[in-house]
C-alpha cells in the first residue's frame, strides 16, 4: 500500500469552512502571489507527517493518528458552526484538535529546528557513543515492540537517524506531540471562556498558523470593548469559518464575563480588525474566501 505524498499539516476539512464554491484564495507572503485553490491543494508539504522508522521505511503512524483526531474534531467544529450544543466528548475532541494545531505547522517546525535540533543531536550522539548504551537501547526497543528491528551496534546511528532530515523530523515530532498534549492539559487546567464572534456581512480569513496566541494586556483590541472581563492575561484567536472566529480568554480571577456565547457583529470594523491581527500573526500563507479581502491587506 502506497503512502500518501500529500501530507496536510492543516486538514482539508478546516479549509472547507473558508471556501466559496469549494475554492479559496491563498496568498504567499514570500512570493507575493495570490492563487485560487481547492482545500486539497493548500496546507500541505510532501510527506510532512511521515517519518523514517528503524526499518528505513516511511512510516505513516503519526499521519493515521492525526487523521483519527481530525475526523472526530470535524464533527465538533461543525456543531460549533451550526450553533449546536457540544457534548463532553465533542468538547474534548475539539480541545485536542485546537491544542495540536498550534504545534503541527511549519512555523513551529522551524522553531524546533532552530532551538532544539543541534543541541539534541550532540546530546544523542554523546549518550550513545558507548556501545553498551546502544546495546541497551536495542534490547529495550525489541522488547517494547516484540520484534527484531535489524538494529546492531554498528548500524545504530544509520538506522535510528538515517539523515539530517530524518533526525530533524524525529525531534520535531517529539516536540510536536509533547507540546500539543501539554497544551491540552493547560486548557483543561485553566478556566477559559469561549466567545464566538459571528459576522455574516464580512468574511474572516485564516492562515498557516491558525491558532493565534496574544497577550491581551499588550494588544489594543476594539472588539474587547463589547466584552466585560477582569484580569484576563491570555487571548487566543481561532478562526473556525469564514463567518465565525473563536476567542478564548483565560480569566485568573474566576469572574465570568458579562457576555459569553455567540456575539453577532453588526459592523464590519471589528471583523476587519480581527483579520488584520490574523494577517499580521501569520507565518507565510493567508487563506481567504475572496481575493478582494487579501488585496486590502497587501
């Protein structure tokens, strides 16, 4: 069975919510080019979620795990868009997806490459320079998997980290899963308020870094003027569709905001302001239902 080459770091179902006639516009901030594409044609890189295993073969275990999470999250997000009540299971599926999406995109991969790869490469080769350490690793792994991997002390480094690219991928996947599930715990542990901003007269955009983290105390947002809250430290912006953006507030005083739930914007000024933040905080790609909205920002 062949492994899918087109590996999405942001799933297609998410981009479906930003289309008109099953198409959307992609703006490349590096090349300054705007193209109209289908959701299948955006948010992917070749074999992005695929890694090289100890058998020197492409392994799609992570891809299958992410697909499983996406299938469940797609139903939860659709219920939010339809303004339906979420069950505890729906809410958990959505939280896992939202928490993971921050750490499975190229922006985070580049961050890991700069911050961790060189150090962890040195640490790894230092730790397993000793043959006994390699023998113990091989023994533990074979016990854990219940099968022989073909690893030996001689081919150890070649098979565990076949190339610089394979090494970088392994470090990235580790930090992606560690940070993603750590983020889930953080969201569950803290008190967060979810407020849906709805606008049917102006479309919202999204990007290749869709979960935007801001410091609410240092960001001057007019839209916050319609919401009463105290001592809110963190603000997250998560576009759900071309008509809905989700705002998440962490409130340390445990005082509920006066307004929560879905808020309909009668004026487009607030929606434009949110789009400006999404555009500014994006990594390299912007996605919009219309070309005109992108052109207004470039």
